[in-house]
């Protein structure tokens, strides 16, 4: 059996679909399944062995750990505007520690989700060098929680025989409909364009960036799932890995891709960055992907243009889910 936590969420549900596509159906899906009714559509068509509520998951593990062959720990509190450190401690740190310890005890390989938010402003670069982990300065409680757990993992004297931390950059794609404010810029821009014929992007509040020229490393959720599947079969070279496309692109380029996918003229309006996130707003992120490439991952990542076209035309326009 393969355990997937956060299975009803955006990335988790796409990973379940990817596993199903490769005939992995003996899946144990873990989540707080009543937390958000909007996520129910993410489960349509999925094949699995059982759903287990997060609050009773470790009781389930006590009885079934010997049957588990792999864990994908995708579940987390991912709201970058949340200020309550206690929420992140409970869900992103304490739960993850308990799961990691269980995998260590039972000899279960684990791949878990970290985040590019650990890099903060990027003053120390975006290289997934574990030696530099303690020097990182995340800008918000979410990023700090992910970095604290990564550091804790490295400090453990005993670990599972195979473990991987994946630092997700700006992920977008199908099944993110429920995320509201935390949904990707592609999702929000698409709906703005459909409603108003134009898209609103953040102004720059720095002299070294023009409006809309802020750059992020955008990665399509299908590419992310392919990397997860690579590690399911690879099961060596444990460690912390970036997971982005490796190429920073501007908000303007993303917006233009959406207009092109919709065959509409580009119309962009620039608005101020909300004050509650202005001081912690990242102007540039770009994953250094050499570490993953060195261990044998060779599949090219989709360009923003190709990924946006697939997402817009085959999912958003069709109202479909993965």
C-alpha cells in the first residue's frame, strides 16, 4: 500500500490520479475530508483502498504500518498569510515529525513536501545545498515551519533508508479550485479575464523591477507528479531537492500566455500589492535543479506557455479535474 497525505487537496489529488494512471490503486488516502466541501470534486474517479481521517491516522498506522510500502506526505497548512504559529507547529511540524519517526521505525520510504518559501528573499540563493539550510531566513510562519522540519530531519541520527524532501516552487494546475486566495495566479487570472476581459497583476514596489516583471519559478503540477513518481521507483540518493522548472518567468509572461490560450488580446491592469503581504513578497525565485538532474532525472519540464495552454484549454475551459 502507498499512503498519500493531503490526498483531497490540490497536489495530493493530482498525485493520486498520477498513481492511478500507472496502476497503483492500493492507496491509503489521508486528509481532513470534511474540512472543505469544495475539494470533493478532486476525488472524482480516483481509485483507492481506503480513506483515513487525519486525526485517526496514527491509530491506523499502529495496525497497518507493516503493509505500507511508501509514503507521500503532501498534506500541510499552506496558507502563506496565516500568522498563527501554533497551527503550523501542529500540522506542519509535529504531525510531520511523528510520521517521519513512524517511517523510520517501520522502514518505510517517504517523500514529503517542503517549499521554496524556505528561501525567503533569496539572499542566500536557491540552491538545495543542505549545508546552507541553517542560514535560510523564511519570510513567514509557513516558510519557517517547512524549514524547521527540514532542519529537524537532517539532525535525526536515524532516518528511513530512503527519504526525500521536495521544495515546491510556484505550483499551478488542475484541482486547485478550492484554494481561494491561495490558488495560483494562473487560476485567478483566468477567471478575471473571463469575467472582465482583463487581468490584474501586482505593481512593483521596488525600483529594480518594473510592474509585472517580478519573476517566479512556475512549475506545472503534472511535472511535479512526474518527479514524485521518479522517486517512487528510484529510492536512492536521499536528501533535500528543489522542485521547480529551473527557469524564472515574469507575471507578464504568464498573463500573456493565458490570453493567448484564450485567443484574446492582452489587457493588463497593475494594482498595489496588499499591505499584509507587501513586506514579505518575493520578487524573484528560481530553482537550481542541478541536484535532481545529477541523480538521473532527465524529463524536460513544460514551458509556462505549454503548461498554461494545457491547463486553460483542457481543464479550466472544460470545467474538468484530473
